[in-house]
C-alpha cells in the first residue's frame, strides 16, 4: 500500500509541477495532504474543486465537513454536512458525522 501511495504522490507532484488543474488531480492532492496531516491544504484543495464545479459530487462536501471537523471548526463542519443531507437525506455517513459534531 505504501508503495502505491508514494507512486500516486509522485504522479500528482509531477502534474502539479506541469501546472495541470484538472479536478481529479486536485482531489488526489487533497487526499495526499489529508493523509499526511496537512488538513488545511486538503481543505483548500477541496474548496478549489467546489469553486471549479459548484455541482461537484456530495463526497467533496463530505470531505470538506470532515476537514473542518478535524480543524475544530464545528459550525463550518456542520454547514458542509447539512449541505450533503439537504441533497441526500438518507446519507448515513453524513448523518453519523453530523451526530459526532454534536458530541
């Protein structure tokens, strides 16, 4: 697993150096940032995806909510998770995450 993560990280780094800005590359960078503890970096990349495509998948909003939660910003975490639930009321992951913000 570590080998594949390092390989993916290298590919994303090359794409970044070449100035590529496709949403999937930005999402991949967000995942790398998150997994390496750079939650602010992950959040900024996820917000860039939303700016590029306001109709991005709800998973992006879910990830934004999780980042805000990890950063201790509960109001913004709740906002992002409630946004997911407005569009997918039966989303069990968002319901659970929102419940955790209430603890």
